[in-house]
C-alpha cells in the first residue's frame, strides 16, 4: 500500500478503499495487540495473590510471623505506589512497548530470587517490592498502550482487557497454589509468564501515538496500517493524532488548574473518593488472604478449592462487566456494586463475630457465598469503573496529572489495607474488621449516589457541565469564569 501524504493539519479524509467503498478498520490485529500487551497484567495478577497459597507454607517451613507475612503481602502495593509515579514520563522517553518490555525483566528476576532465597526474609521483601514497582509501572503503561492502538469504535471493549487479564492472573495463582506446595517450583513456574510476555510482545508494533510524538511519521504510519489493515486509509487518523499531540503541548497543566476550575476540583474529589472507597472496601485483604479466611471459616470445602472458586467467579464477573458497563451505565452499577458489597461484608463480619461464641458449623457456607458475592459485584462495578470514570471526568489539560494522583492514592491505600489487615484482625477480631469494611462500603454507596455523575454516552464538555451543575452547555463551552480557557482535545 502506498504511504499517504499528509496534505494539511485539518485534513479529514473519507476512509475509502481503492474501489471507492467505505472500509472499516480490522478488529483482529487490535484485539491481538491489546491481548498481548495486557498479558503483562496476567503477570501482575499472579504477583498479587501469590501470598494466598505461599504464606501458609512460609509460616510452616520458614517460620515467618504474622507481621512478616503482612509485609510480604503489602510490599507489592507499596512498590506499585512508587512504580506508578515515574511510569508515564518513562513511557514517553522509552516508548510504551519498550518500557513494558524493560519493566517486565525485574518482575521476572523477582520470581527467581524468591525461588532460591525464600528462606531469607529480607530477600523476599526486596523481591516483592521490586515486583510491585514493576506492577505499578505496568498498571499505568499497558492501559495507555491499549488506548493508543485502539480505534474509537472498539476502544471501550479493548479498555476492559487489562482488568480481565488481572483476574486471569489471580485465578492462575490460585490454581497453581492449589496443586503445587513447593515454593521453589511455584515461583519458577510463575517466572515463565513474564518471559512469554516479553517474547510475544516483540512481534507487536509500538504505539502510533508515541511514534508520532517523536516525529517518526513513517513508523507511525506503518504501525497504524498494522493495526487497521492494508485496506484502511489511515491518513485521517494519523492527522488527528498529530493535531491532538500539538494541542496537548500548548495546554500543559499547572497545579493551580485543580483549584481555579470548579469542574476539575469536583472531578478530583469524585476520583479520589472512588479510589478511597474502592481500596477501603478491603478487596485486597480478601484476595491476598483468601486461604486464611476460608481456613478460619471451617467449611467443608478446602481453603485452596474455595480460593479457586472465587478466582473463577471473578474472571466470569469481570467478563460480564464488559457487556454491562456501556448498557446499564456507570452510576447504577457503582451503586449496586457498593451496596451488595456492603451486605456481603456485613454478613461475613457477623459470621466470624458470632462464630467466636456459637457453633456455626451448619452455616460454614456463609463465608464462601459472602466472598463470592463481594467479588462478583466488585468486578462489575467498584473494581473497573473508578478507573474508567477517571478518564471521563477530567479535561485533557489536567487528565495526565489527575490520573497519576488518583492512581498513586489508590496504590498507597492498597498498601495500608494489606499491611494493616493482620493487625486489625489481632486488635479487633476478624468479625469486627469485616464489619468496618462493610460500613465503609455503605458510606461509599451514599457518596456515589450524591456526587458521582452518570458519564455514559456523554462528551467531556457535557460531563463538565454536570459537575458545574449546568443543565446544558453554555454558548462557547465552559464559561464559569474559571474553566473557559481550558481547551478540550477530542
């Protein structure tokens, strides 16, 4: 195919084939690119829940304490908090693809160190922190890459791949932990997955947006042709990418933008609030310590089998969320999700609270049902939607900075919950701990009902008007005196 000539910055050509008929971009190459790039999330999911099968083994074989186990679990999220901060700038320096390939290497070596030195606690600490650092960088860069290779017609669907792949990684960790009790074998098998990602991603092109930002226009054109197909005329889309890059350069954000614009400030409150309620729901405590929770319940199903069942439920629920989010709407799913999570955690908390003084062996199914319900409704609402809304409520001028701030807050809270979960259980008991998580979910439901707007099918200007309390867009766009100079890049 002859490489198109960019005639003008404002060119908006019709996408036609050589025969004059409209040609839609091919979806399969985009699905392949999104699947392979987010396979890094499978590696990340396995890191997250390795503690569920591994900590009981380390307690018996190595003799680690509950406090040390809490640090082994939580250092991943602390590392992710640190790793997410420089990920955006580094991805811009090295490229999305190359940076993902670079950052997966330390994750691979973290498994090797654990495999051969799991009896040295400081080595395990270091390895978990390094794995988390890589995971935090992956959580920023992989979704960025997917968004930049996806055509607008399937961007929403491809955007769910990252969350789905994380749940697959979680399930794989549960499955491997259920059949492999030897930590060295478990860690060495886990180390294979980063290598699979590294090799398979070598065959996928770099993001056309990154290549355009570096003025590598021939390579950007070839990348778009690979993802869209030879019959698709990429000129219009390539010009659009260039226009957006130039517009973004002219509208770099300042810290004052978060306070001078009511819509941006309210958006920050909403994004921070959703991240707070997502992590303070205790989801990472449930996932990281699933085996221990089921062991405490004393049910007839083994802890390992229960964890696997929860992993399967999470994968299925996350896949279902890809169909529901664009049909039901964001807000109603968030409200339903947080409310049911509240009920599930209250039931779980009451079970463990009364189990201390009563024989509840006939009701040992309650923890499994409660956790399964919690995971299902987390996966269709409070899990993926806060990240989606974060990209829908901020003007492009502040989106990058606001997203980094929200992601960093999310990882920091994840660290606090996973690190202090065992201490909370020791101080107040597991029943009271889950009741507290349940109350937080109830407060979150009220927060969502009152403050979070419905963003389904709305442009960034319409969402900003909702945040400003306007019923329709004023002439000239945002004009409250504080936001009117912000340029929107669509």
